[in-house]
C-alpha cells in the first residue's frame, strides 16, 4: 500500500514537474520577446533622439527660409523696393504728363500685380484702357522719357539717344508741339519716325522709296 501510495505521489509530482517545466518554457519565450522588445526600444529611443535633433535643425532652417521668404517676397523688401521704384517712376511720368496733357496716372501694387489708374482733371478715376489713342500715346511717351531719366540717374552711362517710331501720328497738333518742346529741352538725340509730321526746329531726314529702292535725303542737302 505504501508503495502504491508513493508511486501515485511520484506520478503526481512528475505531472506537476512537467507542468512547471512547460510553464517555464512559455515564460522564457515570453521573457525572450520582452528582452528583444527592450533592446529594440533602446535602439528606437536612440534613433528618436537623433531624429529629433535633425528635425530641430531642419525646423530652424525652415524658420530661416520662412523669414527670408517673408523678407524678400512680394510683401517684403522686394515689395517695398518695387513700390519705392514705382513711386519714383510715377512721379517722373506725371512730371512729363503735366506738360503733355491734363490727367495724371497712379500705380497701385497688389501683390505681384501692378495696376494703373488715371485721374483726370475733374478728379475722376478711370483705367488706361478707357483713354483715347492719343492719350495712351502721351502716357507711353512720358513713360519712356521717365524710364530714361531714372536709368540715367542710376548709372554713369548717359542715355541720350531716343527713337520714337510712329507714336506722334495719333497726337493732336498741340500735343506734338508740346512734345517737341520737351525733347528740345531734354537735349536728347531723338529720332521721330513719322509719315506726315515735321517741325521747323527739328532737322528732317526724308526716306524716299522709288522702284523698291530707298534713299535718304536731308533737308538743305
């Protein structure tokens, strides 16, 4: 009986031992996974720290780029420079227009777009598109003269040569006389190309075309 009892107890203990061993194997496998995860976590934390440093560096560069973009963008220094240059150009154009006509023009900078408004002698605002052909010709001439004057002031090179090709044909007699006065006062070497207009104070060069051959005739020669 004692042998049977001990045998049964031994059997029970062996079953418990097997159960514990299986449980130990399961726990060891789980612990191995945990060790791997911990090692991965350490490596990931290291990579995260390095990535954060790189991210901070790139964010600093991004902040610098944003600042430069804002500074030199259309709403920053470039806008200020353009607006200042446009105001100077506007002033010079209106200086010539005051001698050629009774209206003035004004530039308005809207982002990258430059709008032009016209203020007539009655104080009404309109667009350049509503001007007559002769009035637009006056604006074009005044703009060319203003640009030449500004460019001359910015460089040591004197721009004293001007070609006006077929721009006076749409201007009335009074406007042509005023234009001639301005050009003579500016002391420019100006060539005015026209089919039907000349001025007694401006030397005339005639281009004569006969039989598909052109020749030059200068008054007095």
